[in-house]
C-alpha cells in the first residue's frame, strides 16, 4: 500500500489537474458562445443563397453543345479528386479529430475502390495536417494553425484556388469532410461535395416570371463562386463551433472524473491513516501490558 505522503501528493496532483480542466471548460464555453452565434447567423444566408442559385439556374438553358451554363456546374468522371479535411489545431476535445481522420481515411479507401486515379488533400487544422503528412497522400495545401484566426477571406482564398484548378480541368471533384455542430453534446461528421457545385432542386413552380438585371447567366456567374466560397467558410465555422463544444464536454467529463478520483483517494488516505493510528495504539497498549 502507498504511504500517506504518496497519497497526499497524488491528491494534490489530481486537484491541480482538476483546476486546469475546469479552466479549459470555461474557456471553451466562452468560445463556443461566440462561434455558435457565427454559425447560427451563417445558416440563413447559406439557405437563401442556395434557393436563389437554384431559381436562377432553372431559368438558364444548357449551352448548344449540351454543357452546363457555368463551368463550376460541369459534372465529370471522377479520376482526380481533392479532399478537404477540416480538423482542429489542438487536442483535448474527445474524439473530435479522430472521427474526422477516420472518416477521411474511409473516404479515401472508397475513392480508390471507385477507380479514382489521383487523390490530393487540403488539410485545414494542425491535427489533420500532422496526421496525413505521415501517410502516402499528397497534401497540396496544408494549413496548420488556421483556426487561431480565420475569416471569410481565408476560406475564399482556398476556394478560389480549388475552383481555378477545377475550371482548368486539373481536378474533377472537390469534397470537404468536417464536423457539423448540432448541439453541445452532438457533432456529426459530414462529407459534402464542393465541386462541381450541386444545387438543390427548386421546390415547386409558382409560375412567376422575373426580369433579371443583369442577365441570369451573369448573375449565376457571380453567385456560383461566392456560393462555393461560403460553403467552405460555413464548414470551417461549423467545425470551430463543434470543436469548442467537444472540448467543453470533454473537460467537463475530465473534471468530474478528477472529482471522483479525489474522493476515492481521500477515502483511501483516511483508511490508511486510521489503520496507522490503530496500529500505533495497539503497540502502546501492548507495551504497557508488557511492563505490567
């Protein structure tokens, strides 16, 4: 059995750890509030943008050669694919990063099974970059530390590079894998196709005709790149909120486990101390009896 000094030291060590986990939980909670507000504010804009694009695209006929109205809508056989994996920059957030890396690995294996000849990766977040740079996949754009400070301009820069490669026929498709924020306790891994842009079907037809200024094809040409940029930006916002939620939940669980361990160690300490006192009393009584 460990000595009383060792048990006291361990109790002190666990208490120090508990203070750290509680502080990290409070920091994650504060960051979650801000990131959650950004996600909630972005969702209506994304839904309205999709509806607008769908309405405009439905009024533009295909070109004479049968190709779509815009190069970003062109669906090709997927032989060269880029996977954008969105992880966190830090750990201590449960299975947040592990789930993304696992989902990415499954997607890559499935893509190879479908006959994809060339797989490239864009890693957003330090954990994903560190994980995949040790694997036999080409990372064309690694962004460790991106979530320390990011905005729409950061996502737009990455999206424009991917769109330029797609239009130049260097790649055939782009997918993004990220954690979607649902609640503090729930984060769902999503795999979404960024390119070619996949627009939802327009629900119903009101029969209303509109006059567009400028022409519908010009509007589509301006909105489609913005739509792709915002989809990537939204994925990063969702991931940031999900990471903070996962870290807050993990640190809350760690704090509770530390409390349970402190209680168990305190009980062990009291029993050992009681046994030591009892032993000393027995030795005193035995010594007194021997003198008699």
